[in-house]
C-alpha cells in the first residue's frame, strides 16, 4: 500500500518518526507521501524524503489555511522545492471555506498561483476542498492544463461534487473518514460511483484516525493517527465497492504509482 497523504513533518512525529515508519512498513505500507502545507513543512518533508529514499516522498505547497501568507517569496521557495526529484506534487492547495483561517480572496489567489506552478513544472496537484466546491471547481477548470493530473485528497463531498470531479478526470483520495459511522455514511454510499482506476488511499495522519473497533487502543500516542492504520481504510473502501481488499490494495497502488510517476 502507498499512503498518499501523511503529515509526517508535524511536530507530533518528531520524537519517534523511525518507529512510526517501522510500524508502517510492518503493516505493509511500502511508501508514504509526506504532505506539505507551508514552505516550512514542505522543506521538512523534502528532508524526510531525502533521508528515507524509496520510502518517503513529499509534496510542496501552501494549504488554504495558510493562504494569507502566500507572496512572491513563497512562490520562489516553492519553485526551488519543485526542482527537487523527491518533491512529486504541488500541494496541498485548494480552498477551505469551512473555517476561513485565511480570507477567501487570499485562498483563491494562492490556489490559482499554485495551479500555475503545477502547469509550469508539470507536477500533479494534491488538492484540498472543504465547503468550497463551486469556487474550487471553477478555478480548477479555468486554470489547470489538461495534462496536469489532480487528486482531491480526503474527499468528503457530495455525490454531485464526486461526479463532477470524475467527469473532469480527477482522482479521489479516501481517508479514515469513510469509517466514521455518522460523518462517513454519505461517502460510503456514493463512493461506488468512482471507478477503481481513480481511487487512492491515505491516512492524513496525525488526523482522521479510522474508527474501526480496536484502533484507538493500539495507537502509541493518544489521538495521533499513524500510517499503519491505512489497511483499515482499504478494507472499508473495498467493502463499499464490494470487492476483495487485496484487489483494492493492488489497484490503488497501481493508480498511485502512475499518478505520481513513482
Ligand atoms: Zn487537506
């Protein structure tokens, strides 16, 4: 399995990252893409990827929460990062109108600027969208070159949003959200509309611990999700699609390798 999104540069992992990686590998997680959410965390992700070749890769981008800080200097720093072979995507970028930690206006312009970077440097986009479908989709359609691939990570949206993304050729990232009894109910219902060749799996660790029984008790640090839980998300997703977990795992892995050119 490949975890397409884990926030391993988060300080909660700084004490015991090697053990976290060992546990992941013991649970058949062969590679992890470290999510960049700011210039600092993207730089930290790059360092981790360079320290763990073939196990860790990283993305470089500015999360919509941090969009207020996006400026010309940020852009230059991202460009330098995108030159590095371990940086395999632009992101995470997108729009989050759920909490508006940055103004919607700044979110839109930072998003457009990063789509531009993906176009220029021909890297896939790792995308975040929450409560912002209309603007998000319109900005992507207006700015993204057809040749640039895009994955909407941690998809939790509506059936119509899912269908619009699929119609546009985007990929869908599924997290432990799918196992949440209440919040994941709609996702479990609609995810069957996604063809198997457009799905990828992720933990979004340290967030979104899968909700299956027994996982919480096994976490080494309370409330800190780890990449080893990925198999649980694979199993629940396979159940929703009415296929064998092994098939889900091999297909999502193939999709991930193609998508990120691993
Ligand atoms: Zn996100």
